[in-house]
């Protein structure tokens, strides 16, 4: 009878990576202890990591870490979504080789987890703290996500700088967004006024998607495009204004991160 070898949990795996790194590079041991090894769960470690990234001093960091850890204890789905974001980044961004690297050094991943906390607070009616998180993420990470927006799981922000996501925007699961992307409105209109990005979409660097429009499942938006109208599912658009140029090679372009496109004949 074949003996089954248990698969390590993601939390045990990332802790093992941290322990190995601490042994290999003693200069990082204190950082790794503070970030991961001193914590009993991924949620607690993540709460402290976000607090460290947003706080302006040790006292504020401690207060935020305590508040964020409480949110993680009350809402386990926060950590579950974070694992999917982390794994998405490892699998799609060749700049990172391990979960540990993403956890420590990816500001796109950090901004996403700050947003998830802010969104939970927003749903609970805690407007001021949710807006504080948004403001500090913008100031510290150059990523501005309104806490009222709705973002799915398995999200990857490549580089992240300059990403703006408006109040009524919706982003589905397994979406990849590169730097400088705006999911914005078209003026001073009120109500539902931001884009709806469906699952598996890839949005290239610097793209501007404006208004209450839909980017269909598995679509690809080329770098620098300005999108002002709906994009059909499994369609590639480029240009200003964006126009259809073909069909993505992959059912979910976000997963293979192919920046090229084939024009229809």
C-alpha cells in the first residue's frame, strides 16, 4: 500500500521559506521574524504586514495591526482571498520566485490586502477608517482603490504604481492589471458610473477604462488603450479610442499574461 505524503499547507510553506531565508541571510532575520515567524497564522501576519506598510510610526502600526488582526479573526475569507492573490502573483509575475518574495516585496499584493480590509470596514459602516486605508495606500503605495469597489479573488497587480479603481467599479476573479490602469468615471455623474471587469481579463499598462461599461470575460485590453464602450467577451481591443483587433489566444488572458495580439484578417 502506497503511503500518502501530506501536502504542506500554504502557511507552513511560507513559514518554511522564511526560516530558510533567515538562516541563509542573517541580515534579514529580524525582518522575517517581525513579518512572519512571530505570528501564529497567516491572517495575523498579514494584518501586521499591512499595518507596517501604511503606518507612520510604531504606535500607529501597533494600533492598526491590532485592529486588522481582529478583522481577520472575524472574517476568515480575508485570508482566503489573500492566498489566492498571492498564488496568482507567483504564477503570473516572473519577477517573483516564491510566496515569501510576494508577501514581503510586492506592493500590488500589499495594496490589494489593504483594500480588502478597507472594503470589510466599509461594509461594516466604518467609513473613516476605510478611507484612511485608501488614503494611506495612495500616499505610500501609489495605488488608489475606493473601499466601496468590489474586487474578486486571484487578482494580480503587476508593478501596481498608478492603478486607480473607482467607487462603483467591479473586478471579477482571476484578473491581471498592470501599472497605470484607471477604472474610472467620465465626469461628475453620480450613481453607478465605473467599469465592470469580468473574470479572466488582462488590462495592459496605462489603459484607461471609463464609465459604466462592461469588459467581458476573458477579454484583453492593450497597453495605453482608452476604452469608452463595452468590450465583448474573449475580444482584444487596443488604441484610443479602443477598437477590436482580434481574439486572445487564451480563454483567460490574465493567466498567461501574453501582451501581444493577433489582428483579424
